[in-house]
C-alpha cells in the first residue's frame, strides 16, 4: 500500500522566549504506516502528525469511557454517533437528571452531522490497523485501531485541530471528549510523545519527562558521576540502531545512551508526576520537544501566580479559556461561538447577559491583528449574541481566540498575577466554566 504523504506546517516560537531558526522548522517525525485510499497524514501545529481525509481535514475518534452514570463514546468496532439529534439530557454528569430539554433543541444537529463519519467503499478491505465497520444505517465506515473515525465541522482547513485534543482529561463528571488520531511517533521503544501547551513533548514509557543538558556536546554526555544519579541516562539496549532523529552514543564501554537530535536524553529523579516541566527549572536542563507550539500574540505577557505561570494580556490580567460539554448521550461541546450561549451566560453572569459581559470581558485584539497560525487567531464577535459577527458589523468586537474559541479576562482580578476566576463553574470549571490559561500544563491539572 502506498503510504500517505506529509504536509509540514510552518512552526512558530515556543512560549517563554526566542527559539532558533532550526527549532522553528522542527516538525515531528512519525512511523510510516499503511493507510486506505483517501487517507493521508498532516503534521499539525498543535497535535503533530494526524490522519486526515482527502481534503486534509483531521480525523478523530471517540473512545468509550465511564461517566458518573453509564458510558459514553464508541465501543470498539461500533459507532454510537447517530443521525438522529438528541434532545434530552442523559443524566451522565451530576447534578443533572436525565430527560431535561437541551437548549435550542430545534436547531440541534445530530452527532453524525456534527461529526461526519469517514465512510468507506462497500468493497473496502482492511489495511494495517484500518478496518471497516457497519453503521446502524448499513453504511460502511473506516475505523482505526478498532475505533470509528470522523471529521469535525469545527475544522475548515487542513491542519486545524479545533474539535479535540490528545491531551484529554475526561471521565467521571467531565465530558467524554473526542481526540485526534494519527500515526505513532517515530521514537524508539520506551519513549512516547504527549501534547502540551508548549508543544509536543517527549516522555518515557511511563509518561515521565525526558530532558537534555546544555553542557553536553553533540552525541556526547558530560553528565557523569553524581550528576547521573539525579539525571538518569536513557539507556539504549545493545541491539539499538539509529532511527530518524535518534542516535546512540557510548557513555562508557558497553553502556549506550539514546540521543535525540544529537543531544543525549535523561529523566529527572525528582519528577513527581508525568509530563512534568519541573526539571526545566534547573539551570542548564530542558524538556525535549519534537516540535514547538506557535507563540501566542506578541502583546500577551507571562505572569507568576500562586499556582504557576499563566498567560496574561498586555496589562498583566490573567487570560482564561471557557470549556463546556453538554450532558447529552452524544456529549457535544458547547464552548464555541456556534454553541448555545446559555451555558456560558449561566456560569459567567447567573443568566444575566449584561453581567456576564461585565464579569468576563473578551480579550480584545487590535484592529489590524491577524491570525499567523492555526492555533492563535482573531475573530469578530457580536457581544449581544456571543456569535460570530461579520467583519465590520456595527457593535462587534475583534477578539483573540485559541483553537477558534474566544479568550476572556475576569473583572475580579485586580493586579497582575491575580487569578480569582480560575475554576469558576461546574466541576472546577472543567465541564462548564472558566480555567486560567496555564503556560505549563502541569499546573492546570
């Protein structure tokens, strides 16, 4: 089977400072796996390499997960995303009982209209991990690794990943989210890659962070003796061979170590949690990224709070994002301008629209501000409806957006570093509410 082609998107700078020209061009390498006709691989700015349809639109899966009451998502080898709209709550997340009317039910799209299935020809055959399932309407649909695949109406152009993230934290009383699906990263056994706000970060098989050291030389480690007790070299087996960005160095006779882009890699003995960036606080040590995330707008600032570093506006006010998932069987997101705005207004203003705008104002962008990548963008919003406005529409506001969702500040924050609005809403703001935009993901868990 002819393997898919790659579209490498131009990368921006990492958060927190300048990056070299080489770093700006970094894109993540991936394992070349067979794909069906019409399926390709696109290297996105936020999620790295993902599978995409013939138009370049990202493919997603909806893994089944346990909720507070029952299960949501697709079982293996079956699609639960149907053509009939759900109009009532499912009672999966407290405190909602089942059977309540969902807002704007007369305008509500079905799951399959919101998440178009990726159909397969009637005569399609399995290809590698790609299989064919039969939907309840008899149509054939592609599945990857036993999970049905879909596109999203939130993605309009190749490289967009607006509808979900592989950094999901669902389950219990949080929405059952969709996540993009892609080929495995081209890393040796014992390594993996995770999505963070800063970029696609290397971790070990237990998801603990991997680091490099400034005092090392290309393909040579200078971390020896007591250094190697704190910074544990990632040992390569005797059979290890160079692959892609990876090489193997000899620390000492018969002791080999992995190097990524010619830099020897280590774990940090004092890391307390997976995907930590704590080791990067030590002078000379850095987390390792297969590719960096695009930088935020130049006018934004970084502020230190009691709970970690957050993104802030030009005046130092903490920036927040809004997240929302409804309590329906198909677990639709409700945090975009296209969603019913009653969810946001209920949390932001107790149902009072004017109070919501006063307490949670949009982060406005300069009139000449333009999107420079697919992660950070600008949009025009009609503040009276919360919906997108046409360019130049009277009364509209030009606002900054992250992954095509408007950003906000909080009226209760008075000084730089304040984050009084963090975790406002249901389930600490993770189901329907506002969360501070942490620059380091670990602080926002």
